[in-house]
């Protein structure tokens, strides 16, 4: 009886759909986690798209140059960190409007990855195939019915996402550094008055955020296609930003939100197979975010000092 | 025996651009002393303390702690040296708990993870020892002001502070809370802590301090022990001349009632407010800040609508009218905070001079620049606004001149009813006298004036009638001469009920 | 005098951006000088190049003006891209489907339709901001994606012209914005843009409405106290901003493509943000920065055709310019750096 049910088409299709949901959610989740770090420190990160694109490109470049995909991942994270550092310099030190700087970061990401694409491989559309990162079947667990296929035959990026989600939660809610970071996003002047180096925290958080977003991008290139294509992130950065809001700036919340958006993505892929219009399914993440922010679903609370510049000499202390 | 010296600041100089905020200021504070730093707004008190706390760095001069020269270049270093500062605007994170706020920056951890129990014990010990009651698990946004201040003091002690600086600690407290605070400060003093209070209030200084240092215009005016000081002496040191404590107020025939509120309620913020203002009369609203004044002002001007009750202007019900309609009918409003609701700082003076009255300068949909120029220049001239020209940004104005511009704008446009809030806050003495004179001249022109101020002296000097607001209700109302200052203070604190004194209505 | 100083600052920014982008090119193994030469030649070297630059500048005048108008009221309209699409779709449908009408009437209706739909799309964000205090930046980003997808659906299904391409049928000749000269793609849409520059300038600086819009942008609390209906002004500003972007889309459809084509915009709306910022949110500034961006885009396109440097290279220049305008302190620091280098060289 159970055997029969497990082998039925309905279960098979559902598991396939959910498994592809998790795949779709992985890059979103990683980037959205990145957004949590940056925004909890009070820096609006509209540049996720550019950071992901950078991660996607350097992941492939690293793999191409070394022949080792994991070194590619490392290079991607490094590149994301450096891009985020530039972003942090511009927004924190030189006090650019966060949104504007984010727009610039996205332009920069698209511009230089394409220029480098041509410079390195002489092709305007895509890179050659390189060694990628392939799914890992966890011994024993992957043989479990349903769960095994769903969860334990995923890309290492997925496992990484889950681990980082848990660690991030612990970081934000159980360590002093997390407490301080949350406080900085709410009232940096107060934190500064206690002698905590506000800017150091802000820089590190933005850099960590950039590395995570780049990992999300690296998943798209190394984990899915084993190559880089021009503008391959195609709007996922904005969806990740939406997931960050829907998840209420909480590491677990944003990953769950990414799953929801991943599901929309997976459904869209299926519809495409049948030749049905996909546009309305594609809209789901955006519409959901609008409903949430419009106060129709539940209350979300952004960090109070989000997007504000902190300057000790200007605070009302 | 001379007490040990806890702190000595020697010939401190600090400039901001061309402005010399501190000029060779000395300050010596003995260990275990409560020391008041007295001065008017802009005298340099807060700047001096921010230097001590490492927020600003002095241009010249030295700081000695326990007779040892130190350099303090950040709050972190100040904390390490045992200095803490409680700011006028509390430095608390509203959506973190009291506990989290206290430990922030000095967290007890075990292997990187927050050790809640250890911190909790430490904080509980502190608060018990000094009788500072706080609820550790409440969110800061949910606790009252007095408790927030206790949290700030515990925060300082938790950091091992030996010198605690408090910036205008009583500004937002009721008299009861003030006396409670003073008790706490005296306990701290007995415990050997050194306390520096920044204030401009003479009576409080005399009530709590051992010694006073007075600053004026960034210069030290000398120090004096409180047993030798009187309010007169301190006032003289503060303003540098004999202060005219009484404003000369002529007699004005009261006209008919032209502005009235009937049973005004606003959620739980305002309770059954009934006010009547005659032409040629100033009604003063006295009260400790945060007792519904802001809500009352916003309701009267039309920024929020009352839950029930009505507002009558010249026998016409204006409760439902918009702000714009009220302004059109001749309601003039001087808001509490000129930078918040009054002026648009990076706009030009003329753009600010017509704000609220732009309708009157419209000709066929276009701005009438000739009329605007004429009006702006008249306001600048008539209200003594010191400015280069009407094209200057209003952010270039000093506090007093900005307030004159704001007052001039409203007075010039010929209102019939004036709602004036804190007209002299953050304004130098000269400008205060001038502004008071202008307000009185409005009274003699037969305007009906409602004056809201936290400054009891201002209320008493200007008002024909005084109403006390406490927790959103008018607890008593009477002629200005009906109350002594002490009585008013008690009403403001909610200590006296109306029935305890018979006042002729 | 002030204008000259402003212009000098702008040129200096441009020069610095070109230097930084040039370094990136150089590191990538290209010759920056050759690239810039190709770009400049392509953009202004001959009449075709100038026409191409103006064609590229045309939609940016609209979207830059759109973003600048909203910014003047203190609202950040990142949604010009979506509004542009909606406007283009409305104009395309009106242009193709209305029964025969006199020329200018049909054109006018198509333009009005484009303006209206762009405006309404932006008004959604305004409504949510006013009603639920929802952040307009996030809202307009979401509306961008939704709007583009919605138009894509319409072009793929509801209004699809026969053939393999996702596009609407060709507009009728009565709805065409006429071409300015044969052989180029330059249409009279650019005159509409110029007229709007003047109109917006007039509204912002010469009318009570504009005064109030700008007061709201500078200090909404003071505006409310002065009897200005802040919610109404914000709604109006976003709506007008949307109509401007929508007109930009309509201009592309009625003047250039002759129909709505799925994915027709390479990011005019996003470039509008940069154009507005570079132009200091003033209509005149927008005009100049739109022309500059048009030049860069045209130069980039020629670069793309004649060398192996992709057109996306221009995005790097744009990004650096945006950052330098948005972070004045960075600009100052760089300027200081240039001076240091100069003194070192002199010694």
C-alpha cells in the first residue's frame, strides 16, 4: 500500500517539484541572507544583483583558471567581498545614498562581467564549460524515501545555505556581535556612545553580505550551468531583496521566504514545459512582497536606521 | 581636608569652523562630588562634556583624571577610564530589552555565546544595591521615561563608571521623578561616584549640587559651592548682567471669546480639554513635557483630528477643517521645534518667509515674486532677522534669528488667533526679551493667544490665565496671579487636585 | 557663473569616470585610448552618429525627468522602467487598435494613453506609500518586474501580432510621431521631451504647486504644518513622474519602433535614475545629462560594432559617474588626489 503510494505519479511529480523548489531557492536564500547582514547593519543593499553577477563570473573564472570548482567558489566569495567593500566605502565613508550606490553597483556588475567575459574568452554571450559543483548524495540519508530525494541529493550550496542559516541565526540572536549589529541597525549613535566601533561592524557586515550574495551567484554558474552567461542573474537579486523583506530581516525567515519564491520559480518552469503563460507565476514574489509591505499580510519591521548615514559629529547626543 | 581631585580639565579650547565653542575653559571636580555645569543654551556645557567623553577632541588644553594626564579620543577610551555619559536624548535601542540595552558592549559570554545568567546577576546586584528599579525583560520602547533614565544610569554603573555625566537629566521628568532621581544621585555620591550634571535650571542646581561651575559663551565664569550661592548670584553669572525677571506687561481690555475647545478628546492622549481664549488674552498651558502638549497643538492646528469634541473659531466649528483651511481663516501657528515643523532649512529665506501663506502669493497659478520679495524684506526688517539677504539659505541663520523669522512669518500674515509653542527654546537671552515683547504686542493688538511652554517663568510672565496640563487633561485653570510658583509645580506634577484649591472661574 | 562652475564640475566628474573606466579597460587587456576614440567618433563624428546619440538620449530625457520630478518631492521613483513599459504598451495598443481617426487626434490619444498608464502604474506605489507607509523604493522595484512581465504577457498573448516575435501589431500611420529626417531613426519625440523639460521647469519653479511639491520634498513635516496636503502632493508627484516615464515609452513606440516589442528597453528607466542624479534633479540638468548618456550609449553601440569591446562597457562609466555624483565626498577626495598627483609631477 505504502509502496504503491510512494511510487505513484502524484508523489513523484510533487517530489520533483519540491526538489526543484529547493534548487531554485538556494541562490535566493544565500543572497537574501547576505541582505540580512548588510541591512541589519543599516545599509540598504540594492546591489545584490551586481554582487551575484560578480560571484557567478568569478566562480567560473576561478574554476577555469585552476580546474578546481571549489577554488572557483572561493574566488567568487572573495570577489563578492571586494565588491562589497567598494560599496561599503562609497556608502559609509563617502556617504553616498545607499539606493543610488546600489543601482551603480548593479550597473558596474553587468558592465565589467561582460567586458571581462569578452576579454577572457572572446565571447559576448557565454563562457566555455568548466568544472562545476555537482549535487552530493549524502550516504544512507539519500536513500530515504521522499526526504532522501528531496533534501539529501542536493547541491553542496544547498547544504551550505542551511548551515549558514542556522549559524546566522545563532550569530544574530545568541552572540554579542549579533546583538551589537542588530543594535547598530536601530540606533548607531547609541551603540557608538558605548564605545563600540560602529563602522567596523558596518563594514564587516556589508562585506559578509557581499560574500554571501556572491555565493548565491556562484551557485547559478558553478552549481547549475557550469558556465557563465551574460546577465545570467536576471533579476534574482531583486527577488532576494524581496525575500529579505518578507522574511522580516531574520535569517530563518528569509530562507523560508526564499523557499516560497523558489516554489513559484519551480512552478513556472513546469508551466513553461507545457507551453503555458508563465508571466503571472513569475510575478508571485513581487506581488507577495507588495502585499506584505503594503501591510495587507502582516507587520514587518525594517531596522530603524536603515539607509541613514551615521556621523558622530551630527548626532543629537 | 581637601577632597581628592577626580577630574581636572585645563584651558580647554574647541572651535567648530569659525565659531569658538570653548575658550580656555577650566573645570575641576572633586571625587565624590555632585558638580553642576550651569549655563544657557549654547554656552558650551555639552561640548565640554562631549570632549571629556571622547566624542569631540579639544583643539588645545589637557585633561587630568585622578591627577594623571589622559588623552581621550573616543567614547571607548572614556569608558575604559571610568567615564560614562547619560545623554539628554537617551541612547537606548527601543526594540531591544532593558537587559540587552544594559549589557550592550560589555556582554558576558561563554565561548562566544551570550551568558544571560551571569549578566543578569550582575545587573540585579547593581540595581538592588542602589535601589534602582528596572524591569529587565521589558522592551525599552514599552517603559516610561523615568525608568529609561534609570536604565541609562545602571548602564553607566555596569560599565564601572566612576564619573557619570548627565546632560539635562530633568528635562523630561515630572517633579516627583526629579526628586527620585536626586535621591539616586545622592546614593551614588555616598558610594563614592563623581557626578557632573549639565543643566540650565538654577533651582535644581541648588537642590542637588555641591559645587557649580558656570559657563557663558564658551568661557568659564567661575565656580562656587552651593552653600554660598543664591539663584540671583547664579543667574548673574549665567547671563552676565542683572536679569530682568519681570516683563513689563501692560493692561489690555479683554474682548469676546474667539477661540474655544469643547470637550476635546484624542484617544487616551487628551481628555476633555475645554479652553476659552478671549481677544487680547494670553492663555498659558503649563506642564511637564510629554503630558499631551504636542497632541493638543497638533489637534488645534489640524494635523490630527480629535476622537470627540469640537474646536470653535469665531463661533464657527472648525473641527473638520484642514490645516490649510484653518490657516486661511486666521489661525497662526508657531510649532514646538522650528527645525522640525517650522522651517525648511536648505531652502532660501524667502521660500521660508511665505511658507503656509503661499496661497496669498499666487497670481493665476504662478508665484508672484514681486509680492514675495516685498513680504520677505518686510519680515526681515520688522522682526530684526539678521541675514545677508532673502536669497540666503535659512540654515545660515542662528537659532535666535531663525526663531525671529518663524515668528515674523506668522505675525506678519495677520492672524487672529495665535498658537505659540516654546517660542524661546534654544534662543539667546537678547532674542528672548525681544520675542516676549512681540508676543505681548500681539496681545495688545487684540489677538487671542495660546502659549504652550515648558518654561514656567515664561508662562507666568506672559499669561493672563494659566491652565495646567497633566496626563492629557487640564487639571486646573485660573488667573495668572492665582497661583504661586510652588503650587503650579505641584499641579504640573499631578500632586494637587483641582478640588484642593478654590479658584474663581 | 554658477552654471559654468556646475558644468566644470560635471565635466571633471565625467573625466574622472572615463579615467577609472579606462583603467578597467586597460587591466582587461584593451587599449582605452582606442576605445574612447571609437566611442567619440561613433557618437559625434558624423551626422549619423549625432542622430544616433540623440535617438538614444530621447527616452532618457523622459525617464530622467520622471525620476527628477519625484525626487523633488522627496520620493525615489526607481520604477520608471516599469512605467515606461506600461506607457509603451498603452500607446502601442491605442496606436494599433483604434478605428481610423484624424492624424493628430489619434497621436494625441496614444500619447495620452501612454501617459495615463505610466502614471497609474506609479500611482499604485504612491497609494501604498500614503496608505501603508510602504517604502516606495521597494514598491517601485516590485512594480517594475510586475509591469514588465505583464506587458510581456500582453505582447505574447492578448495583443500579439502574427509571427514569431512577441510584439503588438504595427501602429496605424495616424498615430506615428514623425521622423525628423529620412535615413535616421530620430523622431519628433525628442521635441516632446524638450517641451516637457521647459514645462517641468516652469511647474517646479514658477508655480505654487511646484513650490509645495518641493517643500514636501525638503521637509514633509513642515509642509504639513503649513497646510500642504502631503499625501496628495506625494501622490501627484509620483503620478506625474509616471506619466513622464510613460510618455517616454510611448515616444519609443510611436516614434521609433512603430509597435510595442517585448523587452524593447535596455534599461532606459534605470538610466533615468542616473540621469536625474547627474542632472541634480533639475530639468535643465536632466537635459544635459540625458544628452551625455545618449552620447555614451551611441558611442558604446559603435564600439560594440567596430571593436570587440561590448556595449555593456558604458555601464561601467555610468556606474562610476553615478557614484561620484551620489558621493560628493568621494569626488572631493578624488579631486584632491588629482591635485596631489599634479603637484608631484610638477616637482
